[in-house]
């Protein structure tokens, strides 16, 4: 088996998963042959073409940028079978039926390249059983790859080998899935529903069971099992609606059929209300209603007793709320357990307890280590912490004692005892590794080459993470290093908001980096990169009439951006998640940006009634002058103007490149855990090639008054078209003035500082307007923009 | 004043812009084809007698810049001694060109002239490739100049209380009338064939592109499959809570048209049969922000000038820039809806800006000849706030 990179992928089956996996490969720049049956009439590729058209409409968008779709080539089994040999990796994603899959395998066998990998994306069938219908020649290169829907956004991919799968096949796949596609790989044993769906669906089953047992209405269950306990906002039933009730029922049936001797076997049944809904075709989001029904503006909820929909009335108990929001994480489970007469507390304790019980019992059979279960549930179901971590956070032994007590008194769903190893260890995750029930040892993380690129992988509670040596640290910022000559700066503020302290710290960091380090990387220990500047102090200063203070603050912001730009050593910004406002402006001033594909970059100041005044508009004007090669500045300026005036946030790093927030030589990295590694490499490269910082430009060509008039024409029409408000107009007009370099002749030349002065002047004008202050106040209070 | 006779009135089919059949066909080529046809149909006529070729074009730049009239005249093979000029009064340019040519003949300065228009909205977008607005527009009361045509239509709809339902019904009828006209061959006398040539990359032999040709002889815009219900579902495009949609607005188009105008001496000299006479033309200004209402000033003005009564007019080509302004004009002036756009209008047939006046003149003349009517009016609104109207009499 060769170790050559995967340059081309073939996907068999252009269904929901096949087409979306193809889209994500295309996002990553990998050409795809997307196969399906030849249409009987007309265009033979009609089936695939229809799927491709569907990709453009799907939400959330499978494509990071519209151009990506060009990398997907529609093909069919009748005419293009011989082209399958072009692919280094084949992913079969046809219907979940043994006979259909066998027919496809027989059909393609002779056309799979000798050193290609052959995989199946199944969620319900046994990989070992599939291997029995697989031609011999494909056996050693075969395994399961289980993507989660939507594959672009769900981090998890389960890898399921058979006994015949060669190790080199798994290594190649793991490297490809991790670095090229940016996924989190968990190797699963071949048991029904593998790891994530086995545990995640059990969690849903037990939630439904205890909810019904305690008579808690659906919407209250969702209020209890969502963000309150570190799970996705869609909680339990909304998630079921999104997944599709039929799909959920199918995974339950898979467990029912595949696990006849399981102690929880009696519970692998869909509830009656679910069967009734499925019978009526009310399958959830895809059919307009399921557990919930969006009727006009209202979202009604099913009453399982009557089968009718009614208005929602979610009520979370005060005591439960206090425990979940205020209590120390170590005490939460104990406090819930102790509230014996509180239904909701007992409900939450029960679902945690039975989940822990279940995971402990199944660990040896389904996964290599507890780490695999925890990461699979985090990455596949969006839990902030996996079951073993949560258990451990409450004190491993204390929680174990409570579980055992409930088993003995018959309160648990199944009456099997906890496996012996539970009482032999002090926690599933230890600094030396995570527990493997099958082998009875703690196993460290994989040392495969691909993981050397993840300097800080998603860490589990109980693991130790070493964030290097501190250079300086205060409440807002930390500068540190890992002994390799590259300094790292991380913000410590909530959501990495850019506070005054962050600004001061960044300027100090640039000075220290110049003295003692080869380069400086700005990287956050977790998402987001930043939600932007802290607006509260500025708004307060204006309210108390201290405008000069605000002006000083804006000046400080601008000079911080400039400090990043002119720092004597290379400054590289590594982004993932939201990169808003000042974060985008910083990135525009860095020597290079290493952006995770899922970076959402934008200048959103207009949304709060302001304009980007941290050098963002200055940089746009400067870049426009540079990138138009002496030609008319206006078309590019108009493009940027629209993006800024409409507070556009790019939906991916690729889209940020299309818009121009990221310049075309920024680096897009698919795995968010690899950005620090690449950013350091980039800083080293820039330093090694003989870095010279840029010199402040004094002669930037600007578009001037004529461009302002043209942009104002757009605004006049939008105002008359009732698309924008008077205040939107006022904001956007000032953005136009700054971008154009003020009311000067077209082609006038100005300095960077001149543009910064314009930014600051119009920012100060805007922040004194009552409607802007209303916007800021509203956003600070609700987190949402106000249109006024 | 000498009488002015029209001997020929031809046009190309109208293609959709920016992705229709003429999207890769140059506007000078479209016009040259019309000029060629006129000369070809009159073999005895000496083109040296043509005093001028006057061509309307609303965005005379790029492919239709460089005095497109002169270029097309030379490309059509007319003698170098025949001069040509491009004129611009936006959407009325085509009929304005007829008026200018007619005045030259009426005052005895020319014996013969060609008038017409050409426009490729596929190649030159509305407002041209480089949009520039005078900053002074925003300094006082002139912001109306900056409004897009759609906004002006919304303002007309608001002020003249033209409902969304009425606009959609009007749009639907325009399509129905156009489809009926096409099915009955009612455009056959005015439309001349145009052979379109496409060159596509040939992956097998890059030095020899694949050449495909096809003949364009039918207007591309009319939709047999539309309905009031479909039109009612379209979203407004210019004002979020307005009533003007892509469906009840004119279509962007490509096309050309031309007419041969002569004096009585020329008719006799070459033994030509006239098909119509041109009697008069008027333009008038209105506020730019309600430009669509322009014809309400221009129509009475041309009637007064020529002494013809509104009731005597049996065919009116009222350019359907928008259903909103068309209905406002019909109601305000009291036009008989039965004689307005009997073959459909720009909502269905398209509106290649500067060519429309010439194209619709051909439609009115041939329509009246077919139905046995006498007087025809070609009228339209004009961006920045004007209206134009030209009066024809069919012989």
C-alpha cells in the first residue's frame, strides 16, 4: 500500500450525504467524480446534476464558495465507469441496503485503481457484513467512513475498519480526513450505530423515557436539555425534528435488531407518538412539522396525549436553574440528585446517570477508549463535554457511588451492575491517557504524524494542557511561547472582545516580539477569534459627554493596528470562528493570516451604527489602490463599500477571500486545530526569507468626490426603495466618504494617517448620534442588531 | 413644409438581455443588417441620395460608441459619401431620429434619409460601463436624477394609485397579445431575419473553433406560460413594500430598427410606393422622479401641433417601460385601451432603449396597414423626466 496523497475522490451515489461529502471535498480543493445512475431519458448525468443544483440551495451551505462546485464532475455508471480508476479514494454512499451496495461493488470492482482506498459511508449497516459481499480484491483496502450530516459542519468522522483492513489504509484515510478535510477522526468498532449514534441516540431514548415517566412536556425537556446542560440549542426534540423522525426511528430499529442481548434492549423502541407522526408523514423539519410545527409566526409543540399541537409553555424550575447556572460544576450532579422532590432535578439526574451507566457498560465493546466516546459525542452531537468527562467533573468516585446506589434500588433503566473497572480507576481521563476497558489500561493520544500538526487538540477534562511559558500576562491578554522562538498572543477576555487592555497588551507584545522573538502569532485558545471591540466604554464616555476620551480610544485602536502592520518581526494572525469588526481589521494589518476554513470574517460596525475605525477602511482604500493597477478605482471600491455598508460576514474563509477581507495569499487551513502549527510555520518562513516590515505609505491614490456621489446614488435608491433607513444612509454615506478619501479630486494622493484621521472623524460623528447609541445599547443588551 | 413619406420600416427581432440570442451580436452589426435590407429592397434607388443616416442609441459607448451610426452605415456597404450621426434622448432616441430625419426632408434640406435606432443592453448596461453621478445632484433638489427607473415607477404607482393587481393584469395581457401576434404572423412584415454566428472553443482542435449559426426571426421576450397568478408571486425589486416587479416592468433587450424617409420628388424619381407619412413629433419635460408620466405632456402637445384628434388615432404604441406608468398614462390622458399596444408592449416584447422608437414605429405602421387604420402614435416616457410622441399616417 502506497502512502501517496489523495488527489482525487470518487463518490458513488449523489444522495443527500454523497453530494454534500462531494461538496466538502470540493471546498478543500479536491476534484471529485460524483457518480449516480444514468438517467433513462435526456441528459445521462441528470440525477447528479439535479443533486448539484440542490447543493446551491441547501442551508446551511455545503459549499464554502460558489466556485467550488466546478471541482465536482457529474458522471454515471453507464458511461464513465472506466474513469473510476482516476480516484485515489472511493466513497460509496448509495442507499442503505445490502443488495444495492453489493450490486454497486460488483459493478465497480474492476475499475478501482490498484492503490486506491475503497470506503463506505454507512450509518446503519455492519461494515463486517458489507465486507462479506465485497469482492476479494477490495477487502484489504476497505473500511467504513461515517460522516455526520451536514458533513461540512459536523466535525466527526468515524472510521470503522474490518479485520482485513490494512493499517496503511487507515493511516492514509485518517491523515486525509484530518488535514485535508479538517475532520475529527474517531476509530470505532463495528457495532450497531458505531459510537456517536449509539451513545447519542441512547441519550435521546433515555431523555424521552424519563421525560415521559416524570410527565415533563416536550418544550420543557428541550429547555432543560439544551445549552443549560452544555448541549446544542436544539436540545432533544428540535434535534430529532432536524435529523428527521424517520431517520431517528431507523437508528433505534438498528439497535433493536442488532443488540438482542443488550440489557437496555427493551428501550430500543420508538415511542407511540413518534410512530403516529411518522405514519402521518410528519417527519420534522423536512416535512414542515414533527414534534414542532412552525405555523405562521408561532412555533407550536405536539401534545403526545392528544396528538394535537398547542402553544409552547416551557418552564424551567428556579432551583434547577440556580444549580445549573451558579453551582460549581463539581457539585451540580450531587445537588440535582439530592433534590428528591423536584421532578426536573430528578429528570436531569436520571438522564445523566443512565447515560453514564450505559457508556460504562458499553465502552469495552464499542470503542477503544473513553476518549473516543467523549470526542465522538462532542463532535457528532455537539455536546460541550462527553459523558465520561461530565461524570469525572462531579468527582468520579462520588458519582459512581450514587449510580451504584440507584442500580441497587432499581431506579436505573437497566439493572446490570457497573463494570468492575469503574471502581478500580479514579477517572476515565488521566494525564497519562484515557481508559480502555477492552485492554484494561490507560492509552495516550495517537502519536501519528497527522496529530503532530495539532499543537492543541480538543482537550478533555482530566487531561493536562501545557500552554507554554508566559512572557507576560494580565487580566486581558497573555503573551507566551513554546520555546521555538515564535511568540504567541492570546486574548483572555470574554468572547475575546477587544478591550482597552487587549489593545495595550498587543502593543506591548509587538515591542517584546521585536526584541526577543522571530515572529508573533495571534491565536486564541478556543473560538471565536473575537466578536470585535468592546463598545460599552465608548458609549458610556459619549453619554457622559467625554468625546475627546472616545477619540483617544479610537486613536489607540488605530495605532494598535498600525503596530501590528509595522512590527519589526512578522505578525501572523490565526483565525477560527467569528472574526468580527476589530478582529477583521487586525487581520487586514497582519503580514499573513492563517484562517481555518470555518472562519467567519466581516466588518460589522454598520450594524451598531458605526464604521470600521481601527484601520479597516484605510486598509480597503490602500488595497484598492494597489490591486487596481492604476485603473479605475471605483468598481472595486463599490464592491468593498457594499460589503462594509451591509455588515457582510463571510460564510467561510473561501468566501472571505472572494469578498477581499482575506487577501488571496492568506492561508486557508481545513482543520481548526492545525492553524497554530501553520501560523508558526508561516511566521518562520517570513522571518527566514529576510523579513522587512512595510513602510507607512504616503501616496495612496483615492477615488475622491466622484466616487462618493456614485455610492450616494446607490444609497438614494435604496432609501427610496425602503430598503434602508435614514440612519443606514447616514452611516453608509460616511463609510463612502472614508473609502473615497474624502471630498477630494479623483486620483488625489493621501497618506495612511490621513485615511485614519478620516475614519476617526466620521466614527466620532456617528457615535454621537442618538440612533447609533440606541443601536449600541440594544446590541449590548440583546446581542442582536437593531434597525432604526 | 413638404410632406415626408416613409417607404420602408424594418427591424430585427428583439432578443433578451443580457443572456439572450443577440447577447454576443454587436449592435452595429444589427443596425447594418437593417440598413442593408432597406437598400436591398430598393435596387433602383441611388443611396447617394441619402442626405443623412440618423440613429438613436441610449448608451452610445463601447460596442455602440464611436458614432455607431457611421460605423454601421459603412459596414452596410453604403457609399462613403453618405453621412451618419448618432443621437441620444434615451428611450425616445429611435423616434427622435425619425423626427430629425423628417424635419430635414420637410424643410427641403434633404431628399431622403434613413432614421433608426440600435441598442445592445447585453453589451452596454443601463447607465453604461462607468457610472458617474455629478456630486451636485445630492446638494439640492436634484436627487430625482439619481433615482433608478424602478423607483420612478414606484412613485408613479403611488401617486396615480395603480395597484399591483392592475399592473400584473396589464403585464399578463401584454404577453398574451404578443404571443397572439407572433402566432398569427403579425410581425412578419416588419421583422427581418438575422443570421447569428457563434464561435465556441473546440477542445479537440483549439485552432478551429466550433462555429454554429442560427437564424433569429422571432421576438424572444413574450412568454406563453405566464399567468396573473405567476406574476402576482414575484417579489418587488425596487422597493421592498412597493408594487413594481421584474414581471410588470419592461425587459432588457437587444435589437435594431430603421426606416427610409423620402420627399415626393424622390418617390416619383424611383417610382417608390410609400407605406406611411410622418406628421409630427413633440417632447416635453416632467419631474425626473416621476419620469414615467412623460407621455401625458407629449401626447396632447403632438395632437395640438398636428391637429389630429385623439379619437382618430387607431393604433398607439405606448412604450411599456412599466405597467405602472403605462396605466397612469392611459388613465390620465384617456387613451382607449383597445388601441394601445394591440400586439403587446415592452413588458413582453422587450425594450432595447434607443432602438425602441424605431422598432415600434415599424410595428405601428405595419399594424395599421394590416388592420386598415389610418393614424398611429408612437409615444414613450424618458429617463430624467421627459415624454415623446410621434404621429404617423398610414397610406
